[in-house]
């Protein structure tokens, strides 16, 4: 048997490795960062089409926290720029080019990769723990489930407040989900593939029968669907762990997708998208959402980008270091600071409370950041407050 080191591709040749005999790509942290940023469309080449952007990103989290702007809109703005309008997303959803599924925006054609899992909603047998409890709870409330489906069949799409709440068996909760039995049932019916988000009225979801929302594409068998989803996820992340903790809806690992890699100074088994290897990188300065997929995996963020960051909206104000919804600042292939800002729509002002500089900013970087903040204010149609 050959020693592991004999199977590691040291250095970066001008031609991609054929990856024969299990050869492992050896990457520096800089290599890994640049691969990740290119995959997340955060290099210098900006996209122009929202649908193409979502297809590349594979999944964009829908979150209406509006301290600055909803996450899904910030994700598009940070890539496309101020020419992006939220009306484009509304039109894409109305035209079914994009769909909202289980809290993420996805390309409509990707729904076929989830239908087999929806049909086996509770999970593989034998069920244990929370999976068994979920199945038992939905079964106990089957009459309420049928009431919801009947109402949608007759009058959908409808918001939750207009759907019959005939749930009789309460959800077992530690307190967080008390009085949310109908919304929780709707989310389980979405996971089962019976209902789907048809549209939004502000931040309110309008539910309808899934057959009226999702394309009628052939269902991809489960094993093949999981493989293809892993490949899509790796294409969107560029580099990710082969294995990770169970993560509902959108995992952060990618199984056997791509090719094996090691990152100098970082432990663990990684997989890299071979299409990203050996490509040149041209970075730019960007302001991104705290929920952006490029940093959503905080462990990967720390290991590859060496960036110290937490979303502090759930912390008491006195314990926050950077602010309620501080926006990470990307410069080249490094995250270099945070913008603590709040959109005060009532006053018509984007209030920039503080710029947290993790490194010394050059005059050029300060100028680029000031332009970005001005662009953000203009996009939000708010005046920008004075800041240092």
C-alpha cells in the first residue's frame, strides 16, 4: 500500500490533476478561500441575471429580518449590485422560474431532486427519536391535515390565518413553539410535499397545494437525487466537508461529490469542485449578509477564512461586540471587518453606527467601502448617516 503522502498532489500545476488512484488535491488556505468565493459568485465578475445566480448558489435562505434588508435580497444585491430590484425576485417566483421550498429559494427544476424524499418524509426505517415523534404527531392530527388540504383545494392560495385550525393533539414543546400548532403542521405538510409556498404577501406565506406550485417533472430516485444534490451543493460552495452533523433541509457537507482535498493547517476530510481548480482569481470588496451561505457554516468560516464573527441579534445588547446585524466586509479573498448598520425606514436613514476594522484599512479600501455603503443606502432609498 502506498503511504498517504504519495497520493497528495503537492503544488499547483498549470493543468488540472487527473485525480487517478485516489489522488488528493493539496490546497493552501488561500486556495480554499478563492475556490469558495468564486463558487459563491463573490469574485470580481458580477452576475446580471437573478435566475442564473440562484442556480449557481443552489439555495438562498429566505429570511425577512429587516435590520438592513431581508437576507435573500442582500444576497442578490451583494452579487448583482444596485441594479438588482426585489421586484425581480417577485416576478421570478410568480413565473415559477424560482420556487420557495422549505425556507430556501431554489431553481424550479431542482424540486424534482426532493420529491422522492418528500414521499419518504419521515425518514428511513426504523424511525427513531424526533423522526418518530413527528410522524406520530402528524398521524394523530390527520383530520386537521385533511381539513387544510380541503381548504386549499377549494380556495387556495391562503395564508395560515385563513386556514382551519382543527389540530387536537398539541405539539410537544419546551415553550418556544407553544401556540404554533397550525404553523408547525403546515411545515410538516410542506416537508411531505403536500403543500407549498405559492407566494408572499409581505413576509406572510401564502400556501397552496404543491401540485399547483411545483413543476410536474419526473421524480428522481432517492439515491440519485441525493448524489445530484450533493454535487449542486459542492458546486455552490466550491469546497466543503465530506461529512458533517445532520442539518435539516440544507446540509453543509457533500458526501462523495467532487474530489478529495486537504487544506494546509486545517484538519478534516474535504471535497473540492474540480471545475474550480486552477482558475484565476480576481477579488473585490463586498458587504454581505450575516446569513450568506459563504459564511453560514461558521466552522468552515473560522478554519478557511480565519474570520472572527457571530450574528449577535439574539445576544443582550450589552454583550454585543459588533452590533445587532453587523454585515461582514469582504476584501479580496479575506473578510476584514464588519459594518454595524441599521435601516431606519421611518426616518429615511441608513444609520451606520460603526465600522469594525479587523485589520488596518488602506486608503483604497476605505474609499471602496464608502462607495459600497453609499450604494447600499441608494439601493435602500435611504440617506446614509455620518460615520467614521
